[in-house]
């Protein structure tokens, strides 16, 4: 049985699956739920006659529904990938962590991650309950709004009351997402972030981090470790951005409904990156300092050989070449980023923020054109 398969089966959406197949089936289960939900929505809209609405937003007039359904199976798959990456740290991160550190610290942190995800610790048990409670509150608020959509949104919607099939089908589906799937995904991601951060902090304190200036990732071997945290969240941020674009397309305005979720998602994304990245930066700076000190000592020893009167002339050229090579190595070490993947984080946030704004401008193009004509 794979460890990450067993750990994923600790969550309610997957607990009914055999633990040996939970990870393999997680994405398939959610894909099946999404397909079934989409089919029920279409049948419900057909029964309610709300495919397209002249005085509101029908099922086929709201792209956000389909973005939601497409994005749903993606999250468990990315979470599974993050857990797989964590289990592969002893093999994949040997260029970053020393063998002694992996042997002494990794196994303990792996067990700690299992306890967090299994809610065997008081704090993470409370965190999961808080996430479920927050999901239920969001579900209740959305349900109340959809009971009077014209008053809440200013127009009718296909899943609002009194559209019986659309209303009740989305209530059940959103309850599954808000109270089961989303809390599980967020809780697991928090646990992974904490575990990665603890590993990095302990590595920095124990001198267990060793940067490789010639690693293919051009970040000293740190990029894949940060990607364990970033990859699931990048997909979430981009999905939230698309949802915001769809909401602005429908609502034609900026408010808590259209951009509130995106703003919260970006804030979480930044925090999730900064927490482990700040710990990793401390370890990176410390190891850079250590490597520079070692290289300077070797250069000083070589220089002593160079100034030795008894040294043969040919030895001098060889020593000078070695000193220059070590200087190049120091420059290469200095160029290693202290904040791995910062450019990727900035690009993700820029794309997420810009897309809704462009959607708003595009949606208001007629009004903007009329305003420009008035100015002329």
C-alpha cells in the first residue's frame, strides 16, 4: 500500500474508498461527481426551462458553472501529486538535503504529516472543523441569496428559487463541495505547507541544507520543493480567476460576489508561498554563507602556495587557475535565488488580477466607447 494512498483516504470524500486505491480513484471519483452534477443540472434546467433566460442568467449563459465543474476533479489530482512529491523527498531532494538529515528528520516529519491529515492532533482537528464550519456558513449564505435572487443579485438565475430542479440540485452539489471536498483539500494543503516548512527550518538549524549551484533547476535544487506547495495553489488561483471573470461577465460589476473569492484566494496563495519560502530563504542564506567561507579558505590556502618562494613556476599558473575557478563558483552561488519561484508567484498573481479587470473593461466596451465619443 502506498503511504500517500492511505493518507488521502482519511478524508470524508474518499473515506468510503479502499485506502489502497484512494489516491488512484480520488480524481476519478470527483470527475464522476462533476459529470453527474453537470448532467443533473442540464436535466434540471430542461425541466425548469432555464437553459436561457431573457430576464436573468440561464444555465448556458453562466460560464462559471462549467469552470467550477471542470476545476473540481483537478484539485484532488494536484493534492495527490503534492503528497507523492513529499514521499519522494528522500530520493528527489538528496541534492538539497544531506543524507544524514533525511535519515534523522524526514521520517519523523512524514509521521507528523500523517497525524495532521488524520486529525490526530488537537490543533489540526480543530482546523478541519473550522474549515467545515466556514464551508457550511458559505453554503447557507449562498442558499439564502438564491432564495431571492432578484433582490440579492438584481436579476433572476437558473439555480434560484422558484426554479425547483436548478435550486435543489445546486444545493446538494454545493453542500458536497463546501462541507466535504473543499475543507479536505484546504486542510491537506495546510498540513503539507507546515510539514515542508518544518523540514526546511530544521534543515537550516542543523546544517542539513546543501545548495547545488550546478543543479538543473538553476535554484540550487530548491525549486521542486517549493513546487510541492505551489502547484496545487496555482491551479486554484487560476480557477478562481476564471470564476471571477465569469462572474464579472454575468454581474457586470466589481463586488464581493465577483472578486471577493479571488481576493481571498490570492491572499491565501501569498501566505502559503511566503511561509515555507521565508524558512527556505533562511536556510539558503546560511548555506551560501557557509559555502563562501569554505571557498575563501581554500582560496587563501592556494594563495599561500602561490606566494611560497619554494613553489615551482609551473605550479603558479595552476594555482591561479584554481583561484579563478573558485571565484567563478562563488559568483554562481551568489546568483542562486534566495526566494525560489518568486517570478512564478508574481506572474500567477498578475495573470489572476489582470484577467477579471480585462473582462470588466471588455464588458463595458460599449459604455467606454460612448464616453470617448462624448469627450471628442
